[in-house]
C-alpha cells in the first residue's frame, strides 16, 4: 500500500506511535510524511529524526499549514510532554522537503492515480487545502483513513462530545467529509478501547533499538506528565485499520461536521441508513463502531518489537 501519513506529530504521543507502526509494517510503503498544525518546523524534524532512527532515508517529510483553514482559531504551538527534549541542537541539520505539504500530496496523488492511501492522524487542514487547490485528487485517491470524530452512538454517553483533531479545524473537516473521498473514519468510540501501559513499555524496551528506545522514552514522559499508567493508541489504530480492516466493525454512515453551533462547533454528527431521521444524502464514510482490542494490541506489539 502506497501511503501518505498526515500528522501533527509532537503533540500527543500516539502520533509518534502511529509513525513507528507504519514504519514497522511491511504492507505500507510510505511515500511521504506531511505535518500540520502549529509548530510544523519542530513536527517535521521529529518525523525526520524518527525516520532516521528507523534507517529510512528516502521518504520526504514536508511542512504543511500551521493555522486552521479560516484562521478563526488559534493553533497551539506548544509541543506535548512526550516531545520535550527529543530534539537537540544536533537535529538542526534535519531538513524537510522543499515542497509544501499541499503540493507534495497533490503531486503524489496525481502521479500515482488510484494508488495513494491517505492516513490522517491530525487536523484535516492539509487535506482540505489540497482538495481546494486540486479538486481532481478526490477522484484519484485510493482510500482515506481518518482518526477523528466521535459518534457517541454505541457505548452510551461517557464519551467526549467532540474530538480534538476535528475540533482544531472543523471547517477543514467539513470540506473533507463533503468531498466524496472514500473515507473510513476511526473515531474515539473505538480508539478509547485500545491502550498501551507501562508493562508494555518493558517489553518494547527489550528490543533496544534507536526507534524503540524513542518510543519508550516518549510514552514514559507522557505517562509521567499526566500521572497515569496507560495512554490510548488512537492514531496507531487508524494505521492498523488501513492495513487490516477486519480489526474493526464498520457501518456506512452520513457524517456531518458542525461548524456553526455556539456550543457544538467541532462535533461530528453520524447518521446511519435506516435511522429515524434519514440522512439527506447517502453515506459518505465507513465509520468504525467496534474493535477487537486484544487482537489489535497483539498486532501493534508484535510489529513494534520486530
């Protein structure tokens, strides 16, 4: 699978774990990594350093858009606790691709029509802007896997009412979900069921490579900062589903992103066919509604430790 990973790596630790999983999965041929939102300079260097640790030198990393599409919200330029201290002065020599992420996405998709899978694990600003600049990419992308949104339909109401990646740029997300791209949405409804804990880190640390040492260090800093013994594998699940969709159950749904509500902007409204209120149009996404958490955890741990 020829894939582009679009990420806000350097925020929550799961972005780094998603990149590591993609690098460790032979089914994925990374064509590019594009970074988005906030401090894209540091995000690009984090991705470049992890690629270097994995011995990968031929994958371009490109900086994308720093701010939300309509510039009506402030983007966070603060890196997460897991990224603090990862970059040093010796990493100043790491240089991203000269192309803007938008142009790199468009170039890859249009030169390899129906071959590129987009795996998005951050705000959807880069993807929306690429669609606006070159609408033909919607006809030429193979598939899109989005870690984002929350439906709150299948496991009660103990879930957040909106999800971070969508909330950061709901207008961009609305563009993407309205684009007729072949989307699989991996929402909080399923990603909150998959975790990594300190015992898992002990297993990973035994591998003792530069990349696994980075993973252990990043997750440990993250857990220590939040005073927890586990964290969630939101973004790695998105990568895993792009490889093996039997890890999840999906339902065809009409997904709309709220952009005008005073208290609800950033919410994802998902309506299934046959619901009491029938969607005004047909389904626009396969929405993950359940996950085989144990099988995914085995999938993740085995690959990270190879």
